[in-house]
C-alpha cells in the first residue's frame, strides 16, 4: 500500500533511492570553458611570461646553490641589485648646517643625540659643517608613521559613525522602509566601489593637501564595508531572542540592542579590527596623492633610487602592522 502511494505521488520507495553522480557532462563542460577563459586571460596578462621568468630565477638560484655556474636571469639581477642597494638600511640623517638657515643656533637648536662634524669639500677642500643625527632618519620615519596611524584611526572612527545609519537601513528585518533598504545597500556598494586613492584625489582637491583628505578617503570607503558586514550579520542573527523580546512589547531599537548586538558583537570587533589594520596599510600609500602620511616619503625615496631609505620605511611599516595586530588581538580577547 505504501509503495503504491509513493509511486502514485511520483516518488520512489526507499529501496530504490540512489545517490546522484557527483559529476556529469555539464560540469566537465563548465570546467573546460573556465580553463579556456583562464588561458586566454593568462595570455593577456603575461602570466606565462612571468611564470617562465620566475622559474628561470629559481633554477638559477638552485644551480648556484649547489655549485653550478649559470648566467643570472633578469629577475635574479633585479633581486640582487635591490638587495645590495637596500642594505644596510638608513637610520642616520646628515644635513649641511648652511641649509638649516641663518637662525640655526648650535647651542640652542641642537636636536637630541646629534652633533656637528666638519668635513672638507670633495672638490675644493673647503671645510663644511654637517649636522649629524645618528637616528635622525629613523626618528623622522617613525613620526610619519605615527601620523599615518592617526589617519587610519580617525578614518576607522568616521567609518563606524557612517556605518551605523547604513547598517540600520540596510538590514531587511529592521529598515524603516523598503526604499531606505535599497538606498542603504546602494550607498554601501557605491562606497566600496570607489577606491581610496580616487576618493583621496577628490578630497585633496576639495580640502587641500594634508591628512584630513586621507581621513575622509578612508572613512567613506570603509563605511561601505562595515555597513554591509553589520547588516548581513543582523539579518542572519537568531530570530528566537528577537521574537521573545518583541512579544514582550519591546520596540525594534530595544530588540536590536538586547537580542541582536550580543550575538554579533564578536563579529563586530573582528570587522573593526580588520578595517583598522587595513586602513593602516592603505594610509601608507595615500601620501602619494597628497593625503598625508608616510606614503609621500616612500615614493620620493623610491623614485630617487634610495633603496636604503625605502627599506627603512618598509621595515617601520611592517613592524607597525605586526604590533598593531598584536594589540588589537589582545583587546579583542579582553572585551569579548
């Protein structure tokens, strides 16, 4: 009787159930089309040439390592040239006293840990005084990095401030009106679509050269990420506690505060931590377009082929990112 009923309903009995094949001809066709598209794209983007050059450099290094002499590749020569010119890193700073201005007083204006040396001119032999700061350039770069971190922090705070209304409007279960939902999601997409460098160029034109343009560029770009992430988590939160509070007479704001936020708070801290670290890395290059930070110094030293100075800047950026990640992880563990 049961088997007849199943057959009548168009279903098969349990003993006739089977597992579908994991792959069929349609999957093979899709894979072939994707491989053909990737092969065409690889030819357009010189992937093959880059892989060949990298392989040649790796084989050359391996051959030299085991004792065989082999002509260095173009990539190998570039790596060797950069390594030789970027080491040792530059931490000191030297400037001619004459370039410091007439108002410079060695007794009153002498920077910390610095001294004046007298050296003969390489051509005329005339004695020239130099202000030597043993860690002057490193101190200067650290100061620029502090400014960069400040830009990233303020950009993250601005992104949080803008993301709050975007999140409320972009969550389908809390938005006041469907049109606000469409508007909120559209603004989040627009914010993410405009790169920081492009928005930084616009804000530099509007507000002039300086860190404020970098703060605005980072804030408006990352607000779209936070708004989307927060709204998605609110939509995916467990509905049970929300319905319980709603049935007890709580308004949507109280439901959001006491039933949703405790659930998504770990993700919120993780997103903010990611955005802050991302903003620190991004703020290091905003100086290229005049938006403040360490980027202008980096591109200037790189264009003048002063790889020792550039290596110092890159090292400071790397150490800063590692320390910042360690601090944010500890704060996240303490808060959560």
